[in-house]
């Protein structure tokens, strides 16, 4: 691990409070139904999609269903109204819960730290009680699923920007929410996944060099792509996710396979200028979006989750071209190949391209899922909060018309509901079809590797 990564990791994990009583993380098993319950950060489905991409590519023979039970603007208390339909009725084997961003009372945090103290305290107490009630109902109603408690991702109160959108002290309030989650996880012997402490520490470390840096985003609330990747990494790391994609070692001098883990190596043929062989791995590399990739230099994500290793010994000194299925994927020295190279994030390899196609399918499913989830959540919100008949188009139209600012969030949602609710059933069918597609095309196939001296090219 590079020195910079070790330094950042040390700062991050020093920020995590260690308490006895939490259950050890466990990987999801074949056939599981995993429900993620939360607010808009969950509703977006982005960090869960990264976790899903890992499972789809690392365990191509397993079928695990990931269910999004997030709702924008929701709280632990608010989720109780939809818990039966969104969680209990789907009979999940595991439930991962993250609330806090809307529970903490962000509006109470202003420049004066002594303002609204009673309201801040009441928000935290309400959060504790609602999380306790939520946990009890999940455990009693959903058949005792495995519970994962995630401390809330941070509100970035320290980044410098020009949006005038800071709420000083809000992240400290979320720190109190995180401690409540830790205690709840210990009381229920559930798995704790730390987001708040390590993400906050990482943010602060980066801001020492660039005060405008944020792992969250310009709104200070919703993590950007690097932050979402970090969340997925933290979740998978807590589960004890295996790091190895495959490891292949070939001796070019003898034409023998020196080592093979999670892969089969056949048809080794030595040549005067190199060696060829065929690899059938049992997993695909872990695909990561380009806009999230900036964090790969700062965190050991490749080391922890994506070790696709290749070594070729017995080569004469010099530079070599590595081809896979006839495609150039890199130039390496004989010494580098002998020591071993990493292919996990080499996006020129055919196996990484296959993994990227898997990820594109999960993204299409995520977007399709959001269409009907947002309509359903808007319907629930208008019925509960505004007390209107959501099956009466005239009532919904009047509700929309009453907004002076048609660009406000609730006005936009009401307009979308008017335009699209008639297509709700089709959106559900589209999402269900795409959910099945994500399981197709992820089986690894054999690839022909060629290591050829560049002196002959």
C-alpha cells in the first residue's frame, strides 16, 4: 500500500469508535433478498449499485436480489408508515438501514452554535426512539432478517464553496446520530457499517490540501461518485469481501503453470519471443465508473476488492507486450511481469469490458427503478402530508396549481405525478425486466493471453 494511502487509512480508522457487541459482517449468500432502507441517499440507489456490481462480477454463479427501499426526504419515523409495503412484505433475508440526514434537524444548525439547543436535542432523542421502534418492527415483522446498521454519511460542514449553503455544526449532530446507531447495533448484535467517522476523517484530510475538496457534493448532503464508491468499499470491507478476482502465474521458460487461484490456465505454449496461454477465471474484475476513479489513488480499493494478478517468470530481459484476445492491454518489463502485474482496473482487457457491460445493466435498472419509486413516494407524500385524493386528477392539478413557485421540489413532483402516474404499471414492468437482465452476460469466458517481446514488433 502506498505511503499516502497508509496515512489516510490511519487517520480514518483512528476516527472510528470501537465498541464491543457488534456482530461480525457476513457476505450475502446465494438466493438472498437484501433490502436497503433509508432516505434520498439510499433512494438514489447509487452506492447499492456499486455493491451489487461487486457481487454480480465476483460471484457470477449466485443470484442475490437487491431491493431499494429509500425515499427522498424521509426519516426513521417517516419510514414506519411505509415499512410493511417496502420492507416486510418482500420478506428480506437482510435489511441495511441508514437514516439521520433528515432526522438531525439540519435547519436548526445556524451560525450561532447556542441557538436551537433544545430543538437539536429533541431531534436526536426523536431519532433514537424512532430507530428503536423501526428496528423492533423489522425484527418482529420481517422474520428476523440479518440487520446491517449504517452510520449516516456526513454533512460536509467544512468544505469551502460559494453556495452559501452551510449549516455549521450539522455534521457534529450527525456524529451524535452515528453514536446512537453504534449503540443500537451493539444492543441488537447486528453488523455495524461505519460511514460517518471514516468519511468525515477522509474529507478533513483532503481539505488540508484543498479547502474546496468534498467527498460529498456541492449541496453538502449527497455523496458524489467518489463518496459513493467509498461507501460501497466500507460496506464490502465490513462484510469481509474477498479481495481476489484471480491469480495466475506462468513460467515462460518451462511452459508450466506456477500458480492458479480462482482461475484455470491451459494451453501454455512457449515461444522464442514470449509465451501464450489461455485463462478461464471464475470471476470478473470489479467495475468502477470513471468519475469515481479519482479516489482509487487515495484508498486501497484495488488491494481490498479487485486483485486480478498476473505474473510471468522466465522471460529474457527486455520490454514485452501483453495481449488478451489479440487486444493490446499494456507494455511491461520482464522484471515487472516476473514480480507480478495488476489487471483489476485495466479497462483495456476484455474481462473488464465485460464487467463494465454488467455495470451498465445495473445502471439501466437503477434508473428504471427510480421512475416508479419516485412516483410511488410522491403519491404517498401528497396523500399523507397534503391530504389530497391522489386518484383524483383534478385534486392533484389543484394541488399543483396552488404552488406559487412552480420550480419548488414539491411542485415539480406533483407535475411529474400528473404527467406520468398513468404509466406507473409499465414502469414497474420495465424495471422488473431489467432486473432480470443484470444476471445475464456475467459468466466469465476463456481468454487467450500473449506475452510477446517488443523487440519483435
